[in-house]
C-alpha cells in the first residue's frame, strides 16, 4: 500500500469517526434538551399539585361549613315547626 493510499484510508477512518462523534454529540444535546423539558414539566406539575391540594382543602373546609350551617338551619326549622304545632294545638281547643 502506498503512502497516499494509507493517508486516504486514515482520512476516511477519521471522517467516519468524526461523523460518529457528531451524531453522538447531537444525540446528547437532544437528550439534554428533552431532560430539561421533562424537569420543567415536572416542576410545573408539582406546583399545580400543591395548588390543587390547597384548593381541595378549601373546598373541603367550605363543605364542612355548609354541612354545619345546614344542620343549624334544620334545627331552627324543627324548633319553629314545633312552636307552630304547639300554637295550632292550643288554638284548636284541644
């Protein structure tokens, strides 16, 4: 093999190696970008989760307040109905 053929073969190997390196570098950069996007998405999801938990807590608290208010209202209605019955019963002459 002549020196020129050896040099051409070495350049060909170098170009193939350089091409493989460029492909690997490109893949690494793309993977890094995907990872960064995933981390950003994860952080956003975590913030949303915390916000939803806070909102759920507020809704549960409001529901508990409404249950209490409903029970109080039912008690007052029962008391009023009892008084009305008592008045009607006393006015009916019985």
